[in-house]
C-alpha cells in the first residue's frame, strides 16, 4: 500500500510554475513516513527511527523521480499540515 501511495503522490506532484527541489521532495517523503508511522502504530521512538530509516531507504528512488517536477507552493504547506497520508494524496498533491 505504502509504495503505491508514494508512487501516486510523487507522480501527482504537478502544479503551476515552481519545480520541486530535492529538499522539498525529501520533506514530502518525511511527512509521509511520519504519518505512516503514526497510522501503523509505531510509538516506541527506537523502533520508529528504525522503521523511518528503512522506509527512506526503500523510497529513495521516489525522491529522485520527484525532483524537478512542477509543484504548487500551496501543496507544500498542505503537506506540512496534513493529518493523514490520504489527505496528502487526495487534497494536497492532486
């Protein structure tokens, strides 16, 4: 599920005139990972960090594919305040 969601999100990072930087793509991915951990119930900080590292490694190619795509500045603000990965995919980056 997570892999499909991230593919959809990064392929949907389309907008007006600004091109996504690697740092912006990483911040989107970090927020997705953070929300995924919450949704999956990772409460232990050590286990959460291990899972975070694993997820970032698995999704590294998605950051590269996101970089340079058009993105609306409002999408980035939306991602930062989103409460779920679904909200990111359906409201922020659609």
